[in-house]
């Protein structure tokens, strides 16, 4: 039994080593395991035996010692027995020691054998594992390379899409920006023209001129008014003259009456003279006719003079009214004119102020445009940096797919050199000088000229 | 008669920006998308001569340095001011630019006023 296991194992091992076949291996393992179990069992038994032997020995020793102590005092014959006993103890101790050594050796052997078995099992496992691991590694490498290529390709396409989208967006923004700038420039140049026109002939000067013309006109109007009043007075005198004319005509009428009376008397006297006074009576009737005619003329003249007087007084009244009215209107117009001139003056001041503001805003706008032009360039720089990212990614993808085609080797990822992004170049935020939205600080070109520009 | 400028840059937004600045200063602007395209455009110009050339450094197909060298070999462009406009600011690159025949070097981002000042400086009065 003791030898059967090692022989079995050795023969199996030899068979395996020679043929390299694997089927005795389970047998070998079973035999080995059995032997190891037997050895372990045996060593456990021997340890237990040794323990009990040692116990028995120590019990015997202690008994003998007691006996020795008792007999030492009374009987020295026991000395020989004691010596024998001592020898026996030494022998026993040697035996115990040997047995312990044997046990330890057996345990060691069992351990070594177990280790050997384990390593045998490991060899088998290692071979399989190695093969499997190789297979897995290749598979993993391919998978990994596929995944990396996929990620690289995805990243590259994403970056490309982002770049083209950004390009489109920025171009649209620039187009709009141009529209705004064009309009702003038109507005600004319009304002400049207006300011120029303003300088050439200002509204206030125009207003002053208009005012002057108007006041001259008003003065003329008032003069005319006074002249009308004077004419009215003259006409008043015409009516006085008419009254004088009336009294004069009265006198003419009286003269006619008296002449008629004289003619009557003459005709009476002629009738009394009879035949001799016939000729005279003819003269008398002619004189009466004359007096009638002069009366009629006087009456006609009277009525005409009355009409004249009436007309003159009407005209005089009308003229007086007109002159008063015209003077009133003149003074009112004067008031209104001065008010209008004030308004014009005020609006002119406002216009001037607005134009000044406009020109300030135009100046600010042109500064903003400068800054926007600068800001738009950062897009271009960003674009370039993205290209630095996208190109290596594309190259990586191509490299990975090539590598897979060739031998499936994992390609080492190499960092592709890109320029370090210099963020310090970005301008800092600030505010524009004239009440506009905060944008970018003004850049002193004289300072920058040295850094940014090199002339050869 | 207005002066003519040739702007060479692969970025359309950059060409627009420079063009905008120069048109504002009264220039007529011709654009090239790379060195090769710029050479073609240059040959199409009557007399083969522009007043100033502003070019980028890194461009596909033909880069700025090659373009400058080729442009300098044209008799009409022998003395034309050529400004490089690029994000690169290394002294080595500048030396390369100078060797290729560039008149000046402006680092992006440029300021319109600054660029116009530089152009005023390099243009023969």
C-alpha cells in the first residue's frame, strides 16, 4: 500500500512525459490525491502515536523518579536499575525524536507532492490558459482597435460636423454683421452730411434770416397801415369840403330864387308898360328860365355832393377800420413770429445735440466694428485648432483600420503634436467709452504693433 | 484709381474679415483660397500686378511660404509688398517668411486699424 501510490504515480507521470497525452493525467491526479491523503492520514496517526508515547514516557519517568527518590534513601541497590532506567529514557527520547523527525519529513513530502500536483495541474491550466489568453488577447486587441477606430472616426466626424456648422454660423453672422455695418455707415454718413449742411447754413441762421424778412415785411405793413390812416383823414377833409360846397350851392339856390323874383317883377312891369314893354317881357321870361335852370343845376349838384360826402365818409370809415385791423394783425404776427423763431431755435439746439450724439455713436460703432473683426478671427483660430484635433483622429482611424487589415496588432496611440492653445491672446472684457453695450477693451495699437507686427 | 489687394486664406471668414477691412479703406479685393489659387488669380489680373498681397501661412494644396516664393519669381510681383497674416509667431517661422520674400509679418488676430497702418507703411507712396 505504501509503495503502490508512488509507483502508480511515477508510471503515469512517465507515460505522460513520454507520450505527451493527457488521458493518464486524471489517473495521476486521482492517485496522487489518494497518496497524499494516505500520507497525511499516516502522519496524523504517527503524530497522535508519538504524543501518546511521549505521555506514557513522561508518566513512566515521573513514576520512576518518585520511586528513585524513595529508594535512594534506603536502598542503594537500585542504582543499577536507575542507570538502566536512565538509558531506557534516553532511548525513548531518541525514539520520540526520530518519530517526530519522520513525521515532519512525511508532512514535508506530502506538502511537496501536493505542490507538485498543483504545479502539474497549473502546467495544464497554464497551457490552456495561455492559448486561451492569446486568443482572447488577439480578440480583445481587435475589439479594442475596432472600438478605438470607431471612437476616433466618430470623434473626427463630429469635429468635422462641428467645424462646418461653426463655419456656416460664423459666415452667416459675418454677413449679418456686414449688413448692420453697411446700414450703420449709411446712417453715419447721412448724419455727417447733415452735420456738414448744418455747418454751411445752420437752421438758426435760416430762422434768423426768415425772421428778419418777416419783421421787415411787418414794418412795411404797419407803415402802410399808417398811410391808410392818413388817407382816411384826407378823405375826412373831402367831406368837409363837400359841406362847404353845400352852403355855396344854397347860395346859388337863393340867387336863382331872387333872379326868378326879379324876372317876375320885370314881367309885371313889362305888362304895365303895355305894348312898349312887350320886348322886355320876353327878356323877363328868359331870365326866369335861366333862374329855373340854375336852381335845377344847384339841386343836381347838391345831390351829387351829398353822394360824394356819403361815399367819402364810408370809404374813410372803411380805411380807418382796415388800418386798425392791419396794425392789430401786424403786432399779433410779430408775436407769433418771435414764438416760432424761439421754437426753431430750440429745435435747432436739439438737432445739434442729436447730431453730436450721433457722431459720437458713430465713432463708438466704428470702434466696436474693429473689436468685432478681431473677435471673428478667433473663430478662424478655433477652426484651425479643431482641424489639429480632427486630422490626427482621422489618421488614427485610418492607421487602426490598416493595422487590422494587416495583422490585427494593437497600434500604439501616439499623441499628435498640436500647438498649445494660447488663451492669453484673448482680449479681456471691458466697456466701450460711449454708453454702448460692454464689449472689448480698446487696444493700444502702438503697444501691439511691436508684438504683433514684424516688418522685414 | 483704387488700389487692388490680393487676400490669400483658406478660411472664408478670415478672407471676409480682411476684405471688409481693406474695402473700408478703398481697396479693390481679390481672394484666393490657397497658394495655388492665388497664383492663378494673380495671373488673371490685368498686368499680373496687385498693389499688396496678404497671405496666410498654413493652407492646403500650397502653403504661404511656397506661394510667396513662386509669386516673387513673377516679374510683376518682384517688389509687391507681401504681408503674412498667421497665428504663428515663432522667430524661426518669421525667419523662413523673410527668407521666402515676405515684406512683413502680422500675428492673428489682427486689428483693422493696425493692419491699415502697416499697409500704409509698406505701400510705396
